[in-house]
C-alpha cells in the first residue's frame, strides 16, 4: 500500500509539471502565432485578398521561377487571376503542376485561375498551382523582397511584394515555426 | 522396427538438408553486398552522353559505385530544383560517405540544356552531382534505357515545357536497377535508402 501511494504522488507531481510545461509551450506557441500574423503580408484589391506571396530562390542560370501565395475572394462574384508582372521576369503565367503516376506534368491554367465567391485558393508546392515567371533576367536571391503586380479579371491590378525563400522551401518562412 | 529406423534416418537427412539449404539462403542474404541485390527490372543500360565539364562519358564510367539517376531540365520550376535541393541536403548530411555514390542529372531538354547551361545550373547544388547532356538521339536512347517518359509541351508564349518521369532510379555498382526513389517521398525514407545503399556497397 505505501508503495502504491508513493507512486501515485509521483504521478501527480509529474502531471503538474507536464501541465505547466504544456501551458508554457502553448503560450509560447500563441505568441509565435501572433508574431506570424503581425508580419504576414497581406494585399487587397476590392474583394480579393492576397496573403504571403513568396518565390523560391533560383539556381544559377535558371530562367524560370515559381511564385506562391494564398488568394481569397470575399465577394459574391467569381473572379480570375489572369496576369501579372515581375520586373525580373519577361513573362507571367498561372500553371498547374500535376503528377500523373510518376510523370510530372505542367500546364497553363486556361483562361486564368478562377477564385469562386468565398473561396480561398492556396498556391503552394504541394497544391500544384503556382504563378510561373519565365525569361528571368537575373537569379532571385533568398531574403530579397521583390515588387510585383497581379491582374484580376474583375478586381483589376494590385501591387504586391514577394519574399524570396530558400530554393527548396515548401512554404514561406513564417510558417516554418 | 528396422523399417521405422530407416524412415527416421531419411527424415533426419531431409531435415538436415533443408536446414543447410535454408542456412545458405539466409546466410547469403546476410552476407550480400549491393551486387547481390536482385535485379528487379530491365531498367538502365548503355548510354553515351556529355557531362557538364564537356567530357564524353558512357554508362561504364559510372560502374563501381552505386548511382542515382534522375532526369529533368533546367527550365523546370518545381520538381527538378526541389529534387536537386533535396539530394544536395542528403549528400551534405552523408558527408564524405556520399563520395562513394554517383549522382547523375540527365537532361530531357538537350536543346536548351547544353553542358555549359548544366554546369551553371549545378553550381547551385552539391558539386558531386553530375549533369549529362548530349545529342537528341543519345538523350532519347538514355530515356528509353531508363524507362523515362519525356514529352515537349508547347506553351502559349511560344516557349515549351517538358512532361517527364520524376522518379530517381537507384542502380547498384554493377549498373543494375535495384530501387526507385519517388518524388515527394518522405525525406526519412530517402535517407534510409541512401544509407542502406552505401552500407551495402561498403561490405
């Protein structure tokens, strides 16, 4: 019996410690999240909200780069991403990358990328959607901020800024905490 | 009585034989080096290409070490640089052990990926990765040998992109296909495969 009691009290102490640690980790996580929200880049034009645009740094001699972001449509009408500009690139297109078995396929999204009312579209390396910059005039370097523009069918043009992340990055740095 | 005794001898002998066969079989599995790995498919074969230093090479130049063979092109925004960055990270992590490995990046777009373009592009990755280009016919022959699908797809602006198989073929030191590494496989899986490949190649 005494052994049992002792074991129980040890367990209680451990429980308290764990919950304290847990609370600490949770509050640290909340703080980190708040800082993420504070630095998250957001751009708006009419009903279109663009969050955290980023580009992958390019290897030497690369003539193409993929750009990523989240686009939301807060309005009641569908809209389409139909074009864009990046001063370092000659050409802009919206592409979809798909794996057909083990074969990588890339296609231009015909007629632009549609964003339905209330829809939030993620352009990221796993979703397959990206904006493609072709005819790069110079390598894009990690840590740089690049000015660009997106053009929507209804909302019109909006100036945005892309953060350049590491070449193999899977997401913007703020998400990596 | 005598008959039973004979049966017992036969059963005993059969059991001993079975145990021996089993021991040899399992023993050979334990003792195998990478050359003992079964050849699982007719993937791979002779090729004659040019490396990113401008040197003419054939498949024979890469025998003696396990080899990773990956096809791609430098006008690729996603799969190719991602794979090359991942391989770079793995090689860095393996350190000098990775010297016992060949890594080949063969272009599916020889028209734009000259040896010079490959040299420039690969300067951003681990220097142990070799880029290979060549004449369209020789590239096609290499694609066929490795069962690689590659197709030119025109883009609206007049340029083009390439659909292509994104799998890495893993060849043993005898140039036999032993495994595949798939795009977006968990990093831990690739790491384990590489370590196994190198340990086996070592014993």
